[in-house]
C-alpha cells in the first residue's frame, strides 16, 4: 500500500493547496457533483499525509513549511473553515487533522513565541476563528470545528479574538491590535452566540459547544477575569437565565458546575464577591437546592455555600437568609443525607448550618473594605 501514499506525496505541497482551493470554489456551484466531492476528499487526504505522515513515511519539516506558507498565501484555512459543513465526512475528519497540525507547526529556526499560523490568524485573518465558531450552526461541522477551536484556544490570543469580536456577517473580524478590554461588550459578538448553540442545539452540538465554551472561560485566567469584570451584568444575566435555568438537564447541570468553578477560582475573587452580593442570585441558588434532580441540587449547593460563607454578606443576602433561617436550619441537615461517604460535603453542610445560626436578627451593613473588594473591575483591571 505504501506506493499509493508515495504517489500522493509526489505532488508539490503548493500544487495540492491550489487544487484544494479550486475545488472548494466549485462546492458552491449548483452543478457540483460527486466527482468534485471525491476529488476534494483525495486532495485533503494528500494534504493530511504531508502534515502527519504515516508509519511508512516520515514527516518532512521542509515540506510542511512549504505547505503552511502556501496555505497562508492562498488563504486556504479561511476557505476550509467556512466550507467545512459542505465537505464529505472523511474530508471533514482530514481537515480537522490538518488544522490541528498546522496550528502547532513552528519552523526549526523560528524565534517567535507563537506558531506562524496562529500569528497570521490573529493579525491578518481572524475571520478563520469566527468561521470555525459558526461551524456550530451546522450539525455536520460542529464536532470538527469544536476540536479545531480547542486546539487553537491553547493560545490566549485566540481566546481574545473570540471574546472581543463583535463583527456582523460580512464585516471584517476584530484584529488583536483592536481589542479594548475595558470597554463592555454589546452582546452581539460571536462569543455570545455560544449561549444559543448550547441551549438550542442538538445534543451532540450542544455538548461540543459547551466544551468549547468552558475552555474559553477557564483556560486563560487573567484574560477571562478582566473580561468578566467588565461584562459582569451582561454575562451573568445571560448565564443565569439561559444556561442555569435551561430546560435541558445536561446543560443545566454542567452550567451550574461551571458557575461554581468560575466563582471558586482564586483568580476570579472580585467577580465572585460581586456575584454573591446579589439577592437575586441567591434566590436562584436556593431554588436549585429544591430541584427534583439530586445532581442539580448537589451542584447548586456548591454555589449556595459561597453566599453563606461570605463574611461580608450584602444587606439583600442577609435579609433573605435571615427570613429563611428556620426553614434552612430544618432543610440543610436532611439535604442529600444519603451522601454518607462524602465527608467534605457533610462538613460543609455543618459549617453552613453554624453560619446561618450565627446570623444577626436584622441585616447589618457590611464593612466598607469588604464591599470595595467585591466591586467588579477594581482589582481585576490589572489583569
């Protein structure tokens, strides 16, 4: 079988790239037939062979370098990203592999921190990332696009493009030099579409979109801390209403768990303090404790405990806890009492019971220093 690979390998990388681009252009033709799809599949298989090799054929760094240069010259990554949902199944798989390899490739003598493809994308063609995100609009391309995005999200500059782009269809995407972290978002950019894809997509699409969404929010901590502080009300308003209160059990449970991770991350201390000042947020968490499903109750508990454990509770939070003190003191000891093997959970319940018992009869204005620390954007602006 090796002679078949060798035959494909004999073509020059630049020729393969140009042929693929030509075939992608023909995908839009009304008369596009099976032959075009088959030829495109073969060409992408050859391209994958160059970047990945086989057990019989080693990867040539020179050929990969030539291929990457040709790919950037011909703007092939953009064409692939916007046409991924139109490709046959095998071609989509090969495209996913090609993207993953070229995103990581660095020439031997390169002195740059980021691979050349990543630098090219953020400075010259961020539309590639936007089109990959739009892959979630099609069930066929959701998983390959998601896999490529998570590979790209290893670089914080890619996360910045997704977070701060507010371009509309047909408009150029944001360049890295145009990012302004201190200006609140309008809620119309590509990042905000993840809420819709997660909540309204098919099960497979929703699950993959959530995995990417979580990666954006947890991987590059300094970047996301500043973003959440600047866009606090819009983000958590959307997060609470769309995801935490989703009709989908899986989405609801995963979102509450992610909320707990975000709030309990030390990098997000000021964001957490702002979140637990809200009486409405506390009401939502208390509602989760009464959910019919135990895992929703359990994940909700890990958010609820942050409100109770906060030594500088807002007046609104104190008032809700004081008004519900008797009910909570009866409810918590019996809450998920079958989790007998979870000592940490049992200890945390006991701690919360004690904190609720110690609440004053009437709300007390929290100390100034505690309230200052909880305001979004004060210390997190440094990030």
